[in-house]
């Protein structure tokens, strides 16, 4: 009776969605990878420690610890893998949420429309971007995370195309968080500069545009067919 019931259930499943239950070679390879990934076997080879990089436990990592009470933040120090990354990601949430909230308020009062009118004459010929992307680009100068969040919001709301999203990403990725990182991290070598302090900053800012223009040219030539259905 049990065998007949199991056979009947199997037939019912295959009838409901026959394509879903087909298992080709790729499916079995994926199963083997899954078993190795979750089994912990990848850390059992002392002579091949690099295999640990493909182990679930290794990638999950560890939380950091608060060593200096009163100085360390809740992120701690020494965090590894996904857990350490998760704690770091939590530290980014306030700035991203705050930036998005501010933009929503400013948009209510017409800031996006003003940016569209004022910045389109500059951004359109240079990068092929509408002026409404200006706030996201400006935000990126201070916060890469907030700039990325605002860019995603523009794309999700269908205010920019995939092509424009790619150009924006190239502009943001080059010298991300430019002003913030330059004065916080770069300050360690300011005493060794033989040129005015603002000159490297200006050069990096100019090269953000050069990089984005280069990407735009590539998209309009080499990958033109990929975006032929976009306006």
C-alpha cells in the first residue's frame, strides 16, 4: 500500500509540473557542490587550505569583538565573513535610510524637478543622463551607500533606463565617496603632497567624468545592440 501511495504521489507531482522535476547533469553537479559546501569537508585538507574558501562555515565567518570599551562601536573589531559584513552593513543602514528620507522630502518640494531642469544641460551632453540623476551623483561624493540607494530608487521607479544606470554606476564606482574618503583616508599622506591639497581631488573628480564618458561610448558602440530597445 505504501509503495502504491508513493508512486501515485510521484506521478501527481510530475503531472503538475513535469519540467520542474527534470534533473539533467547540471542539477547533479549543483547537488554535489551543495553537499561539499555545507558538509564541512572542504576544511579537512590541511595541505589544501585554499579549499576552505568554498566552505559555508568559513564564509559565514565570525562576529567581531568589542576590545576597547568606550571606543569600539557595536560593529566591534576582527569580524570575518558574512557575519562581520552583516554588522558592517547594519552600520550603513542609518545613513542610507536618512538619505532616502531626505530625498523624499526634498522631492515633495520639487528638488528633483529643479535638478532635472538645471543639470540636464550639463549631464545630457556629457554622460547622456537626465538632470534628475544629479542628486544621486552628488550624494555619491559623500556616501557611496546613499548614492547607490538613490540610484536604485530611480531605476526601480523607471525614471532611468538600464543604459543610464550603467553609466551612473561607472561614474559612482570611480572614486566612490570621493570627498569623504579623500579627507578621511587620504589625510594620512597630506604631509607628503608637493602640490596644492585640492589638485588631486579635482583630478579625481574630472576622471570620474572621463570614466563614465568612456563607458557611455562603449555602450553606444560595442554593446549598442544590447540597448537597441531603449530610448
